C-alpha cells in the first residue's frame, strides 16, 4: 500500500445523536494538516416554520429532534410567551415547565453517560470495538446498564406527566401550560426519588474518579483555552431554565454579563462556512476569529457563581478546586460536570415534587400582543436560542435558531484537529483505536447532530484512505 495518505474519512461519527463525519487531511509525511467535523445533512426548520400560526410553534419545532424535543418545546414556548405579551408565568406554570425541563436534563444526561460515553470510560479507548459499546456494558457491567435505563425511564416519566407524552409533548403553550401535576402523579414520582438520588451520586463518583485518576492523560486531550457562555440567574446561580447571558474568557474575566437575551443579536453573531450545514456563532465584541465560545455543562460550571442545591454545589466546588477556582478548560471534564448536573436536576425534582404549586389551577396568563420575541434555555448540551417574528395574521415570518451543538461547533472542530495531530500525525498505520480517540473528543460534547441533520436507513462506519494524488488506496466498513 502507498503510505502517502491524503485524507482519512470517519463516516458516520458513532455513539452520538445524529449523523456527521470527520475528514483528516495529511501531507506526504503523514502529518495532519487539517481535521474537520462536518454536518452533512440539511434540516431547514428555520424555513419550514415560516407561515405557521405562532401557537403551533412549541409543538412543531420539537420535530427537529427526538433526543432533545423538550428543550426546543420550552425554548419556543418561552419565545411565544413574549409574543402573547407575557413576561411572568403563574407559579404553577413556571414550576411545571421547570419540572419538565429537569426531567429532560436528567434523562438526557443519563442516556449519554451510560449508553454513549461509558464504553470508553469502562473499557478504554483501544478496547475491542466488539466490546466497546452499550452491549459490552450490559455484559460486563449489568448493574450500571440497568441504572442507566431506569434513570432515563424516570426522566421520561416526568416528561410524560408534565407534557402529555414522553416524546413531542404538548404541555407548554403560549403564556403557560395546559395541565398541572395530580397528587397521584406526584406520589408515583416520589416512590423512586431516593433511589434516583443514590444512583446520581454513584454516576457522579464514576465520572469524578475517572477524571482525577486519569488527569495527566485527559487534561491535554482535545483541550484548549476558551471562552464560555451560559444563562446565569440574577444572583449568579446556575439556572437551567431561565436567566441572563454571561460569557467569560479562559481566565474567568467577564466578556458579557447580565445581558437580557431578548437582545442577544447585540452580543452574538453567526458565520457560515461552505463545508458544513452548521453555523459558527461568535461574540461580536471579539470577532469571528477568536470570538467563539463553549456551552454546556462545562461552560455552566465555569460561568456560574454557585449552584442552589447543596449536593451539586459541594460537587461543583470540588470540581473547581482542580483548577484552583479558575475556569476549567479540560474537554474531557464535560463528563464530570454533566454528572454534577444530573445530581442537581434530581435535587430540584425532589424539591419541586414537594411544592403544592404543582397542583394549582391557574395555568395561563395573557398580555398585550407583540410581534417579536426570543426564548433561551439551557438544554442538556448547552444554551439554545429561539428567535421569532410574527405578523399581524399570527403567522411566523422569521425564525432563527442557534442550537446548543451549533454553539459548540468551533470547539468541537478544535478538539478534532488537536486530537488528530496528537495521535494520528506521523503514524505508519491508522488503527481503529486512534480514530476512536477523535470520536471520544466529539462525544465529550454530547453533540445532538439530529438538531441540524436528517438521514434514513442504515449508515455503516466507513474509513477511507487516499494517496497524495487523491486516489483511493484503502477502504474499510463495519
């Protein structure tokens, strides 16, 4: 075989939600010149939604994704609250939405940790691919596999009880919600709450111990200094449902603080590149070249001042101690912070289930009609933007979405390139284990490519190698 490789293609990226590919370009000495994560399918929801009546939007936009429909449902509902002139929901409506959201956060993080990333943690990056998957976890770590399934099931039950269905529910409507939580539903969820808390503590310990015990290897793995962005409550607390925009640089200096997200376009802009269907957001005051940022669990830990539930706050302090209170820029630390949020979510769920406001009957508020509104929420994967304009005939005339994974577009590409240069450059043979390292870096972000992609049918993993003249010299599929 001619060893003058030109390009390595990983398609699709495995154990992520949705479909994408990675291209790694090498020179004649097998040194990585460039590596990119490509989002190769087109969804077009920003166009599909135009012309629809505004009250349909919170239900329609969920079809973007079967993994995080609740996040789109709630972000759109928050935007539609503004359209109907509502700035403050009733206590019952806000707490029902929050319960729905924490249920989504709980089940989504559990799905990613136990089913998608745990094979790398439990078996190692170079383990036999026949074992390094969820089936291997079931065979070798049955208790953990069961926990993952049951935790996700619990979160899905919360979503069902608050939105009417486990997937693509209808609970949030412009100005409020269409149901409360019955006593019977509350008691059903309380039966398993203590077990869920205990399992959350256990999952957090696995992620924390893995990170600390392998810190020397993980600290540089796909890592780099970066800015971080999230919603933060007015008092500085992490708030996954509502808040103002805060962005910090890699040292912790505030770039944006206490910014009303209704005016996000004054702070955030988007670039388009010809090799991806995802956009490239950046902070306007810095510019497109260096104004990119990270979102998600790692960013939320770095931007907030504290967490308002005791066990999660203790865990946050322990996490921040690794970097002496400075922002933590370790890419693989996403897993640790994700499990801190699992514990926080179940703490909030328990708190809400004991709140009698959930049984209230005052569900909807109305106000003076508006024509433009923005809804932001902290989705499992990061800050999610929904922006709409509605005409006099109640039809959507403009829709702009910046999904969480889009916000992490540049960081994911930097992780891919950094890992490729570290582990693939100069290697005489490119093994499956080396390629898996690239995917490990992508999986750390828990990207939901479904929010921007769509595909049907079977998609095998194909790795192709080309020589310096562009001729295909080897191809392997599985």
